[in-house]
C-alpha cells in the first residue's frame, strides 16, 4: 500500500508541520544510513489525524537478497508491540470486562503456581510482576497447552509489587492469554479487528502472514558494543544483561517466529502505521480511558537499566520529568508524551501537547547502546519540534 492510501495531508503546512524542522529531522534520520551505521531507516510524522511525513532510506536484506528499502518495506518493531497489547487491555477495562486489581490466577488458574498466585493484572502491565526473565519459546505461543505449561513452571525472581524490572516478553504473554479468555478471540486477530482494521492500517500485524515475509527486512546486527571506558565517559554503567540477546533478535528472521504473534515484541509494520496508530487512539478508547492508561503507576521505583524513575503507565512509558530522554523520548517532548520503544532503537510515541506522533524503524541492530540512545534522543527531539502552530 502506498502512502497515498493513508490519510495524508496535502502539504506539510496543512499537516501543521514546519517544513524547515522536518528537513532537519529527515537529514538526521538519513545521516546514520549514509554513514553506514544502520542499513536503513524509515520515519513518519503525523498530526491532526493525518500523515505528514513518510520517508525510507537505505537498503534491506530479504533472505540474503539485498534490495532498496522503500515505503513498502516492513520492519519488526519489537517492544513497540507492547502498546498494542496494552490498548487492547484498555478497551476491555473500558467495557467493564477487566479489572487490573484482580489477581491473574483468578482469570488464568494455570498461572497461579510457585508463589505467582498473588500477581495482579496491573503488575503484569507495569513490569512489577516479579518474573522478568521467565523463559518462553515464542514458537509455542500459538499452542495453548504449551503456553499454559510454561506459565505453570515459571518462578518468581522477587516479590511482586516490590520493585520495577522490565519484563521483555514474559508478562505480555500472560496479558495476551487474559485478553483471549475474556473475548474468546485469538490475540493476533484482536490486533487486526480491534486496532488495525478500525484505523485503516492493513500493514499492522502481530503474527505476520507468510505471504508478507518477502517485504519484511531481515534483522542485521551492525557495529561494535560500547566499551566500559565509553560508558564511564558518559557517566553511565553498562546496562545489565536481559533476554534480548543478539541470537534472540536474529530469531526474528525465522518464518516460524515471524508468524508466532509475540505480544511483547512481535509486531511487524511500517513507520507510517505507527504514527497513525497513535493518532487513532481516540477512535479506539474514550479520552478518560487513555488518561487512565497513561497514569503513572510505578511511583518512585527506579528502573535498574537506566538508574532513573521507571515512570510507567498501564503498559506504556510516559515521558515525565527531565529524565524523559532516558525513557526513549526526545528532550523537547512534553511531560505528557507517551508510547513505547523497541530493540535496536525503534521509536513510536505521541505528544498530546502538540498532537505530533512519531514512528521510526530500522532493521539495523546497532550494538552500540550509547549511540542508539543518542540517535533516539536526537530524532525524538527534532520530531517533537516540528509543530508549525
């Protein structure tokens, strides 16, 4: 589908975007491609419900074959996916079908083992559930028996609710199970029927059908890791290891993983779809539901990965205070900006103060986490400054 099939503003000015600021944003996005830091980049800006910017740079690998990356190229956006899963939960809360104060075991009895019977739905969505590293083979997600057997085996790493630690995938598998039980509809189909189709986003998938795999850019790891000296120079500590390893991300080049529909990190789409997803939230949820979802629920708990306040809403990251850049936002975003990033520097958020939403995708997994962070801050800062009025 070409950009013209979207709700596209006839000009940047009519989209409420400043052409000179947009030019600076595009120059920064393309710079890393020109310098060979990442193989490709796709970026989109939307405002007032319409797409104003959609550009793609570089080349992409598809099963070992290199082609130019275009606006039709799909990308795996990893943990940006959590916003989709969270909004599905928001919808059920709005409908009175889900109470986040409930214990998960009341909804999924198979989960209530090994001390996990005290975990609440809210703790799943806020990364306070206590099992951040619980193992799960993504190809087992579509097998209900294997999925539930995994849940039953999981053990707690710490007392639920006592701390914050990002759960890269485990908690969202359980959220997806709850969604399925309350609706009677498979998770991947919920994404299609309750988000993608109502918003007119046919290329928004979690669980990509095989006929579209040829359009999906293969994950490519590039560059070298930052050294301890570089971290020290930046006044930072090396982030603790997680399950998001190089081999785990390379698995997304496998067909069986691509179709699995991983609820914490398996969305495949384009930057334009992300920008328009956030523009379309008022069509999916009432304003008070969106405010509820963006209410910060982690208090003063610290994210061990950044050393800053976690500042988590119900499944989404909220920009908040002066540490917003450590949470995946640009320095010029308002405190009310919210969204969720993904591995390798995928960006997706909206700033309610200006109405600007941003999507940024790349298949290049830059091993240098410091450089990735600088890229995210720069792109986010430039994007948030693009409002014309």
